[in-house]
C-alpha cells in the first residue's frame, strides 16, 4: 500500500470522541430512544455516556456535554443552557387504577414506588403530596428502590405508582406503557439544563450534540 493510500485510510477512520454525562433517568428514558438519530446524522462521532445522578460529583475533566436537573444553575467552571422546567406527575401502568385518574389523597391507598438515596434536590413523595395539599399521612404500602430506571420499570409492570418527570418519561406516556395516575402535579422550582465545562475549548462534536438536543426539545 502506498503512503498516500495509507494516509487516506487513516483520515477516514479517525473519529471525534464525545463524552456525554447525564442522570440514569435521562439516559434510559430520554436519550436512549433518540440517540440513534444523532449518531446516524454524525457518523464521524464516537459516543461515550457516563451516568451520574448528581451533577455535583461530575468532574469537568470527564465529560464534554451534560444533561442534568438543577435547582441552582450557577456552578463554577460550568456553562449552562436551560432546556425545560421541572414538572412532576404521579404515573402508573394503564390498568393499575382501573383506568382512573384519582385525587392525590387517594394515591396513599395504593403502593408508592419510592426512590432511595435520591439526590436531595429531586422531588420526593412527601414534597409532591405537600404541594398538592395532602397532609402528612403514611401510604398503605411502599416499594423502595435505589435505581430510578428500575423504579419506573416496576411502575410499567403494575407494581405501584411512581413519580415521573415530564419530558423525561414522555416516551413511556406516548407509547401507553404509563399513564398519569392523578391530575395533580408539582415542581421544586428547578429545571433541566445542558451543561458543559467553560474552561475548556468546546469541540465541534460537543457543539453539534448541544444543537441536536435543543432541536429534540422543540
């Protein structure tokens, strides 16, 4: 093989590496169903995904672009771009409540799926009920899980009622795998953001990924 052919081959196989960091919920329910579209459009990018459920533990050195829920969007060394505001609903399998949408208080008569060791800025059942005018009353039963994707899967399989973040679990609502269990909803005042290190030059791959995420939100 001549030198020019070798050089041409190497130019074709060299790809850009893009590291994306996001929560387990974002990665499983928002990113996974859509990422094929991004990769099909940008065949020159090799993707690496790091799952972190707390933005505070993400090192700027380990990622290029992040998608995170933040109550306070001011982090030293980090630029952010707001995607959408938080809105949390109670969700369950279509048949779990016999197809009904019940008052928030009635949810306490059923099994609540509880996320253990959740990031403290996230919505809890206690906060959700409080914002829907329900006094502090113990639920009939709970299942406690330390993995949000597993918790949502339990809801899909009819094992209880989960808290679902709007826009994050929309694919499951759109497919009919989950439905809203109540008309009630709540927010802690936070939002979801694109994040990226401000003290490092942004790559073309990172810019294209950010543009793609924004496009997906429209």
